[in-house]
């Protein structure tokens, strides 16, 4: 023990003297013009010595040698190592220490960081003990651990020093990346954009006075999350399984992003504690600087994705490559929706704050359109480009159901955002909950892409839901004919905008049928999904192909094919609805929907007749007759339809309204003049509007019908007559019985006499 004490006491003066000598030698070399390692290399080299000193001091403490002094030295050396570690990585420009920007050195320092994270807790336990005696006991218990953990720390630091001296950039971290590694790195990088938008949302909510206290807490947490995420992406974090940047260009870009964030964070900070910290100047600065930050992050994501696809392509065959690349790209696209939905909330807050309201309203609509476009590309699929692989179409009923829930939440959010312009900040308080719902939904979507399934449960649809589904398929069927008519007109140079609008409605109607919307549930079963996507969608796609080729005849054929397949879907839905809901009004509702189709069809045939497109007046006349036959049956009964009872005055009045509109339309159907086209179209719209109202009324069951013959009075009369007969019969029997006894008594008396 005495020897250890003496060596420990004499060690420090020797070390101090040695450092002085080394310093003077360096100064002499510099004066002579000789090359030296420089401050960074010297600091990195010193780290090796500090590791050894921490081990030595821990050992001396465990042996009870100058415990107080060695605890102080251990604390100082640990702090010096930690600060120096940060300095040689992040730089200290005030001290002439540059930011580490070499790829291979950064990857090696990631190893040093991880090993120090394993080593440091044992040192902290010694330092944090309540008494020196406790520190000694802890040091005794941890001496083996400290010795073992110092070995990889020292070795990794030695390798790092060598790279600080000479980093040739010969490492290739990207070659060792796996699909899971690329995906995780991409997700963590892409999340920076979402975190920035959330910081902007919290900041503006403070400025708009929306839940100020919680918004300030959210702002603090988000700002810290961004800083931690940026550091982890620049330096890597082995403990969290985050690699350092896989390419030199990515590292360079991330270092630039970090500088941009340091400037941005200063603009956000005042609002963390004071609502008045949100000012017009800072709002404008944040908006401006955020554009550059997001652009830089997106550029890194693009670098990572193209590198990932390239690396995975080189490491796998064509089949595996296509599937892997597509899955990574699809997940990236879906993950980006989280930032898009938060951006809608941010722009709504900017409008409420009166920060360029017109410009930000336009940006809000653009962001909404982007969200919707991506939403449906994830459902319908998207063709590959020169840069990105294809997105596969989805047909899983549970996935479609989840996407419909997300869409419904987004529509509600967007409606609230649009109200801000007229209602001010009153609707802002409701927006965050729907933002959270969309983000949570897309987190489940990411799980689906990774695991191949998403939880959902089957449930029985109620009457309004079944009616909605039936109306949806009926409207799509009718729109096939409307789109055909408008396409005919566009090819004749008549109202091209009308054809574009009808194709937009046609698209919206198909998407609602196949995937649901905020008002309509998604298809109820996997069978229904398969039927729609495998039979209706191919013909639907062919319609657009024909439109792109300006092929009128093929357009009409494919539109009729969609109508035919829709009729099958309609029958399937009616059957399923009837099996679960006995009160479902099948016949009338189906007839009304079919009438919408027929109205659009006869107008299409009339236009074909006007422009001489392979149809005959007989075909048109037959279609007119078919409409009128069903129209009559809907009122008087027949063809499986019940008569409209007198108690349904609403139906009778609406039937008359349909009839009046139809007569106007009918008078124009056989025209041969193109000059009557606009009147024909106007009459068609009037007729469809009346039929639409009639269909809604048909969905309401008839009330119980009152009996016209007084059967109740007859029944009571018969019961009264029966009771009267019984009473009279009983009286007669009683009277007859008494009469018989009286006669017998009289006869006995005469005999005695």
C-alpha cells in the first residue's frame, strides 16, 4: 500500500513535467517550420491517456489510496474526456477545432461513443457514491468491469486517432447496409421534416393562443427531439442502432442541415416560455428558413433512397431487387404523409395568424391535393419512373379499411382548416386531434408494409351504410353514361371542360366505391373488394386509356363494360344487405338507381344519334320505352315493384315531379339538331335531380297501411251476438228446469188426493 501511495504521489508531477516538455518540443518544431499533428490530433491522442488515467484512478480508489484526491482526479478526467470527445466531433471553432467532416473517422468515432457509453456508467457510480468509503467499495466491485470495458474503448480510440492523422476515405459503409438498415435510416431522416412541421405547429399555436401551456411543452420536447435526431444522424448512435452517414456526400449534407437547424432553433426558443416570443418577424424568419431546411432534408432522403436501391440491386437478383426497392420506396412515400398532414395544420395556423393569408391558403390547398394524390397512389399503385420503382396496388380489405379511416380524419381536419379563413381561430383547437389520428393511422400503415398485415375486425353494416354503398354503385353506373355523353361532346369540340369535370366525378365515384370516403364505408368484405378491383377496375382503367387515345368507340364500349360490372356489384350488395337487414327497401331503391342510369343512357344515345355515331333511333326509342315502363310501375306497381300507397303523399308528389321533368327531356331526345344539345343536357340534369330525391324517399319504409273495410266492428258485433245467444240460452234452460219441477210437484199432489 505504501508503494502504491508513493507512486501515485510522484506520478502527477512527472506527468505535468512531461506535458511541459512535449509542449515546448511542439513549439520548437513549429518555429522551425516542421510539420506537427495539430490540436485535433493532439486532443484525440490525449484521449487514450485519459482512458488509462481513469482506469488507474479507479484502481487506486479501490485500494484505498488517497481516495479523496483520486476521486477528484477521476471526476476531472472523466469530464475532460467527455468534453474533448464532443469537441473533436462537433468542433469548437472558438478554439480552432474544426467540425469532424471525414466519413471514415466519423464512423470510427461512433464506435468510440458507444464504448464510452458502456464504460462511463461504472465511473459515474464510483463518483456518485455518498461517501469516500462507499466509493471505495463500489470501485472494488466494479474493478473487473472497468478493466474489461476499457479495452474496446482504448482500442477504438487508437483506431480513431490513426484516422484523425490520415483518413483516406477508403471505407465503404454503404456496402454493409441491409434493407432494414436503409429503411430505418430513411425513416429517421424523413421524420425530421415531420418534427419540424410539428415544431412550427406548436409555435404558431402559442402565437394564436391555442392551448398555450401544452403547446409550449410540445414545442420544448419537439425542439429537443430535432436536435437529438440531427446529432444521431450526423454522428450515428450504435446504442440506438443508428448508423453514421453511409456516404461522404450524405455526411456533408447532414452537417449543413445541422447548421441550418442551429439557426432555426434560435427563432423558436423565445416562444418556449413566453407567448410574446411569437412575433411577426420571427414567424416570417421561421417560414423562410424552414423551406431551406426541408429541402436539404428531402435531398438527403433522395440520396439515401437512390443509394439504397443501387446497393440492394447490386447485392440481389432482379426479382428480389424489384420487390425490395418497391417496398422501401412505398414506405418512404407513406411516411411522408405524416409531414403533409402536419403542414396543413401549420398553414391553417398561419392563415389564422394573418401571415400572408392568401398565399398560405393556396399552399394549404396544394398540400391537401398532394396528400390526396399520394393517398390514392398507395391504394391504386403507381407506375415506375426512371428514378423510383413502382408502388404496388393494394387489395387487402383491412388495409383499405384503415386507409379509409385515415382519409375520413384528414377530410375532417381539412374542413376545419378551411373554416379558419371565415371563423378565425375557433376551429384551430380541434385540428390537433385529427392530425394525431392521421399520423397514428400511417404508423399502422408502415407496420402493414413491414409485416404484411394490419389488424381489423369484421362488423355488420347498418341500414344507412348499406344504402350508401348501393347509392355509390348506382351513381358510378350512371356516371359511365354521363362521361360517355360528355366525351362525345368533347370530341365534337363542344364544352371540353364539361368532359374533364365528368371524368373527375367518374374517378371520385370509383374511388369512393372501391375504397370508401369520409361519408361512405369501404367495401364490407374481401369478396367485395376482389369483385370491384378484379372486374370493375380493369374496365375503368380502359376508359381512361381510350380517352387518352381519343378513341370514341372504345371509350363507349369500356364505359358500358364498367356499367355492366357495376350491375353485378349492385346485385351482390342488395343480396348481402337483404341477408342482414330484412327491412332493406330493395326493389324501389334499385329501380330508382336504374332510372338514373337510363336517363344518362338515353341522352348518350341521343347525342350519338345527333352526331351519327353508330346508333339507331330504334335503340333510342327502346330505351325510352324501358324508362317509361319502369316509371309507371314505380307508381302503379308491377314488375316486382309495389304500388305507391295513398299515405305516401311525399312519394306521389315526387313521382309527379320526376314525370314532369321526364316529359321535358323526352321531347328533346329525338332531336336531330346540334343546336338543341344544351337544352337536352339541362333537361337531363333536371330529371336526374328529381330522381335522386325520389331515390332518397324510396329508402324510407312505408308506414303501416290502414284497413278500408270495418273488420274490427264486424268482429266485435259477432262476439256480442254470441254472448247474447249464450245469455238467452242459459235463461231458457233455467226456466225450462223450473217448469219441469213445478209440473212434477203438481202431478204428485193430485195422486195423493
